């Protein structure tokens, strides 16, 4: 039985397999519409979500399976003090696979230890978000045709943004990938990522607070929201929240074939006027998330 807790739980060939299957599903969804008949997905969301939870549910329904779950800790027995370990022991007899989001880093790892069904990390605190990474890789591959030889700008909250951490971990496995890490000083990537992943892996990267300067070099601009819920005080959030706002004037510096991705939700960091730019692909990216999650469910249930 396989779990997906970090993007590194998948080898590059397993990852390629999921992306290829996602592509096949997108081209011919009818072929897969009954493959999960009789199977159930539990969505255990201890933290708010729109895309991840609903795209997982849509994915399972598209595959002919059923879904059950909860969408907040308050509506589960976690509010009475039940542990993640006990919850997953019970859910293992109700469902065939589960997707878990939790505010505490490592909670899905604890669940996986006690589970009899595959556990998918749907985001744990500021740590990892591997299915967003699958979505991001699918989007980049679909639009640029490659995962290597890319200059990727990541902009915003690189400290708390789990989608950034997971995407860096996944992209360093591809050749000739270069990162431009654009953030305020206080929201730079965590030190473990800088030391153990980028420096140790001899990966080319620049840390800066200048978005316009590096725009012309980028193949991908990955914008992120400042993660209010992870700040210890509101004053710091208010001071930093609008550090970078992508608007039409800044898009003028970008290549004609650069793509703007964002895991969403967006707050202020991308002006609405950018939405109509053909290089703004964040809503397409959210749509692609359903296909990769369908591919992941099929793969983890061993149905392919
Ligand atoms: N991208 C993402 O994780 O969105 P949600 O928080 O809405 O699930």
C-alpha cells in the first residue's frame, strides 16, 4: 500500500506515469467513468479548502466512486479531542482511500502510520501539498511541453507557502531548472530548503525582492498569497500582505510565452486585470487538478 505524503514519495517515473494517465483521462474521460465503481474516498479536512477538497470529490465521482467526509475540524470528533491516529483507524473501515488536510505539519504522516488505506496529504500546515504539486507539474508540462530547462520565478510568501516547498522539491529532480525566489526578507524560503535541497543539490537559485528586474527571464511565474493563517501577529501580516501585486504594467516585462500560475485562493497579489491575459493560466491550473487527482486515485488504488 502506498501513501502520498510528500512529492518525493513518487519516483520521477511514477510521477510521469500519473501525469500521462491524467492526460489520457483529460482526452477521454468516458473511458474512466466507472473504474472506481464500489470504491469510496474519505475527505478528512481539518482546515478550510475549496479546490483541493472539491476537486478530490469531483475526481472520485468522475471515476464512478463515492465520497464521504468532513470539511472542518469543528464538525468532526477532533473537536472532542480525538486523535488523528484513532480517526484514521476508524475511517480505514469506512473508505478505500483518504485525502487529509491538517493545520499541523506531519499529521498525514501520523495518519499513514495507523492507516489500512492509502493516505493522501492534501496539505499539512506550512510543510507540503503534493497534489497541488502534481497539478502544477501537469500544468507546466501541458503548456510548455517540458519539465526541464525552465527558469521558474516564485513570488510572495515563500516561508509559509507549502505549495512552494513541494514544487521546489519536485522540480529540482529535472535538469537545468533555475529558481528566482522573490519575496520580502521576512518571507524567504525556510533554511532547510535553501541548505538541504538547493545548495546541497547544486541547484541554481537567486533570492531577491525585485520582481520587475527578473520578469524578462522567467518561463513560469508562480505567484502565491501571503498566508495570513500562519502568522503569529496581524501587524506583520498587514505590513507584508501587499508586498507584490502582479498587474498589467508588470506583465509587460514578461516573455510572450511566460505563464502565470497560482495555486489559489488569490487575495490581492494578482490584479483582476491580469485574468484576461492569455498567459494567466491559474484557473486552467485548477481545472487540471481534477485530472491529476483522478490519475492519483486510480494509481494508489492499483486500478491501472
Ligand atoms: N490550492 C489549494 O490548496 O486551494 P484550497 O485551499 O482551496 O484547497
